[in-house]
C-alpha cells in the first residue's frame, strides 16, 4: 500500500531524512517512532504529497506521490500534527467542506458525516464552532475529517499529542478499530501507545531507519540481553554455582554480579524464560532464593539507546555495580556518569568531567543543544551521581542524589 | 478545476464569518455613499449620470482600489500558512491553482458586491423620478469588479509572500500603488515621442485602460484581454509562491 525507496529530503544543508526504505502492506498498522527531529513528520508530509522528496520514490496506493499527486490525495486521510481546521467553521461545516473537496455527493455526505462523527466520538459537538473546542475535541474532529473520504491509507502525525490520558486511551481504542479497515501509518513519541496499537514499529533516528520490525523481533534482534536474575545464598563456592547455572539448557555465559550481603547475584542470559529451571536447580541444591526474576529490555530502553546512539548489543550496559544499582529504582537502566560519557562521547562534546550533561535522549538529536550552565563547572568535586536513563520517567536528567523530582536541566547553583 | 468551487464557497463563507469583512463593507459603503452625494450635489451640479460615473472612476474610487483588496486578501494565504490549514488544503484533492483561484474569486465577489452599491444609488434616483444612464453604470460596476480582481490577485501574491497578514497588506498596497503609477515612469524618464517604451507604458496604464472603456460604457475585448492577462500573471506568481512553500 505504501512503498518507499531511497527517500531523501534535504532542507538546504540539513538532511531531514536520508535513504529511507520501507513498505507497508494493505491493512498493516505501522508506528513511526523517533525523537523530535528524527524525520517522522517530514516523511509523513512527503507521503501525503505536501513536500516533494529530494531523491527517491514514494508510492502510495499504487500511485507515485510526486507525479500522480491528485490520485494519491484522493486515497489518503492525512492528519498533520497541528490539526489544521478552520476555526470559524462549525464541526459539520468543516466535514461538509472536506466532503465536497473529495467530491462526495450530497447523499454520501449526509450519510457519512454523522458516521465519522460517531466513530471519532464527537457527534455531540457537531454544531459547535471549532475555535471553541478543546484540544482533544479538535483532535477528534481532525480524525473525523481524515476519515470522511473513507481513505485506503491513513497517515496520522502524533494523533494523541496534547490529550489527557483518558482521551488518549479512547483515541488508542479508535486507532485499533481503524486498523481493521485501513492501512495506518502513525507517529508518536509515546511508546506505550505505539506498543499498544502497532504490531510493527519503525524507529527513526537522525533521518534514518534505525530499526524496523515487530516489537518482539526488534527486541530480539537489537536488544538481546534478556536474562534471569538470581539472588540466592549459594555458599562459598560462587564459581561452582555459576557453572551449574550455566549448564542449564538455553543459558548463556553466566555473569557473576558479586555478593549482596549473604546473597550472591547471578545473571543468566537466556532467550526464553528459564526461571523454572533455575528454581528447580536452586531447590535441588538447597540454595535459599531471595530473588528470581526475568529481565527483558523494554522497547523504551531500546528506543533510548537508539536515541542516545549507544551501542545496541551490549547487554552489560543495562547493569552496573551493585552499589549503584541499589540507589536506583529497580528495573531502570542505570549508568554511572563517567561510564556514560565514555559510551557516548559524541553526545557530550565539551562537558568537563565534573559538569553534568543531562542524559536526555531527545537532546542527542539536536546538534546544537545548549551546553550545561557554566556555573556547574566551578563547583568542585561533584558527587558520583547515578542517572536514571529512562527518558519517559519525567525528569530524564533527574539527579537521584537530590530529593527534587522534576528538573529539566542540571541546576546551576 | 477540481475543488475551485468548494474553496470559493468556503472562502466567501470565511470572509463573511469574520468581522473584518463586515467592518470593511460598512465603512466602504458609508464612505462611498457620502462621496456619491458629494459628487452629485457639489461637483457635478446635480448631474446624476456624471456623478455615477465619477463614483466608479474618480480619485476616491482608486483610493478604495488601493486599500480594500489588500485588506481583504491579506489573511487568505498568510494566516492559513501560519495556522497550518494550508497543509490541509495542499494535501486535499485540489490543485494549487484551484486554491488561488478560489480565494481570488471570493475576494472579487466581495468587491463586486461593494461596487454594485452604485446601482442602488441609480435605483434610488430612478424611484425619485430621475432616469439614470444604466449602460455605463452596469459596465462600470463590471469594470470595477474586474479591476478589483486584478488588485486582489496582487494581494494574494503579497499574502503568499509573507506569513504576517499586516505585512502582506502593506506589501500589497505598495504593489498596487506601483501598478497604478507605472505609466508615470514615462514622465520621469522624459522619453522621446514614439519611443517603444513610451508606447508600452501608455498601454500598461490600468487607470486609463479602465477609464477609456468600462468607465464610459464601452466594452472592448482589447481591455478585457489587458486585465485578464495581468490577472493571469499575478495568479501564476501566487501559485508559484504557494508551490515554493512545499520546497522550502
């Protein structure tokens, strides 16, 4: 339904997207994921026929986007990020306008307009003036407008931005419904949404496709590194216990994470859940278990790594010294600051060792991100701080050694 | 033309849903009516025919032409570009030319409505027992609408250039002014009689083209082609400017 080959778009010296290649089959629902400035909107605009591509070919519903623009435009429903609607019109007038633009007859309009309003959940506001609607309601009107011509392909740019969680849930439900009849390409930087709605995800980073595939396949291919974490009292012979654990069928090279009190921590890399086997082994050896958990990298962590340009296939970077791990909330990816600076030198060009660069994944995409305040450099001997690498945990650059929870940038004082 | 009629209707509705159109209409009608009475009573010595002609060709008429179309068209493209509606229009199944022409037609209709008020003055006089000269009045209204169409197309070019409505209006007024005073280049350059540039400038005068035809009730294809060519040129420029937004 959508075929993109070698798609490149440059704005002067800036390359917004470069050599994109992907294909959407009929009825497929694909989520575009990427930090701001990764090229999601540009790609969607090219597909909708708003921007021409500098190089490459895009074919939508069997028509070339550039050469047969009108044919493509008749067959797509495009909802730009800004939700463009005439503020002075009433909801139904806007839909009338869209229907006429698409050449629907009066009978078709009369039949379809109430239906799409119903589907978008805005039927009760059909007589309202658009300018007086709330952001969420406008979003719904935008979706209704995109749906009206019953397009084969729906291109929705951030359809849930600016909505409250409840509205988001409803839109998500609507999207899942739409997925049954339409080919849908939607973008978002909200991961749970993409995970919930789209079986297939395309991750963009710096205008290139960083990953493309189903969520599980992506995790398997790129993330790797799922493991069973064992915390148990194994006696003095830790190496022997590690050998035993490694002998379990399906287990990789066991990592010994040292002692935590009387307990010993092991990580058993595995593709499938080995908790039962490990549990059985522990029972037979009479190890007292304190923790037995299966850790999988989430799409979030994968996304964060891509956005931060971190190497993808290093299972180790999810873990750190036990002392540091105990300071961070469990399950979060934690890294020590200097380790982080080593791992991603490009993202911290001028940072002095003592001044912190926020580990904001979205900042890696912006080449000219402002340097952290100079004052922090004067402060001598800053403590070794553990950062939470989960970018979706409100303050991505949160200093966990301080009680303050929400903070966008390192404070200068 | 795909979508032209739909966009024309939307634009016209948009004009009359905004207070600006009503304010302009009120002020213009009031001023124009006052001027007409002034012409009728003080200037022409109660000559209805001459007063109606002046109302559609005098100094004040050109001032209206200079100011009104830019105010009407200033928001048409610039505001939509800013609010993002342009992205909707340019991805809808309507060609860029249809978008420009639809907007131009809406502005022209509005101006035509304004100029047809002169017919009301004639009608009122008719009721009072004075027979106006209808032919030059009707051709005058038609011509005035055509001239408004030209200035509106210039306004659309300005609106496509700028994303600030007020700036677009200002640019349009300046451009309209330049178009009106273009023939004065002749006097400025002191060209010898018969020089090709002098002849060309003489033909390029919007004011004299209008006043020697529609203003006095003469319909000639020569003048129609003159205005159609200018309008086509500015519509072309506006369309290209709209297209340019896709590339930058």
